[in-house]
C-alpha cells in the first residue's frame, strides 16, 4: 500500500495519538522510530525488515555509522494500538518530535512520517520550483533507464 495524505490528530496527556484509520492495517506490527530532523517514521513490517537487513552492525564500522545505528534502533518501538486505535509513543520519541498538542501524520509512499504541527508547518513550506524540476527530471531519467531509487545529483 502506498501511504499518502496528511492527517492531524491530538496527543493526549499520556502520549497516545490515534493513528489514521486508512494507515492502520498496513502499519500494525511495524515499527516507529526517530527520523531525520524532528520527524518520527512509521514503517510497515515488511519494509522495516528490509531496512533492518540493510543496516548491518559492525564493531569496526565508522563511529558516525554506529551512532546512527544506535539512534535508529534504540529508539524504535513496535507499532500497536489500543481499542480506540491510539498508539502510545514512548517519551524519547515524543521528545525527539517536540510534540506539544497535535501530531501530523504524513504518508510518504512506503512510510509515514509524524511531525508536531510546528515542524510540519516548517517542512510544508513551498518547494522551490528549481528544486522540484531538478528532482523530477532526475527521477524521470532514472525511471526511463529502468533504475529506481532516490540517488540524486549534488
């Protein structure tokens, strides 16, 4: 299932937030973890397994990579909810996202990002037309060659 759209839901005093109904079936049993900047990222089970398999641990890896793994996996929690469809977000996840009152769920194809309203508003600023066209043209060229993936030129 491709995730798309944005949905605002209130966080309660215990840190619970209702997961948008249209996302629930695909996300159950997946993982929510810290994402880039102030985002949380929800991954469906199969996609999480793929990502986890690509992130091998090595005690001789660069310290930055080990730090990345530490933050990626240590803050992760399995996705489940109560009878009302509410997900209880662990305090470290809420702190990372800087939630105050509401959470904004944003579907991004294979995953769902969650932002505070403030960080969502910053992120939702208009994408510069030059940037939009550069990325669109690059991805169109890659797809025409049968190559998928986000590799972008500098």
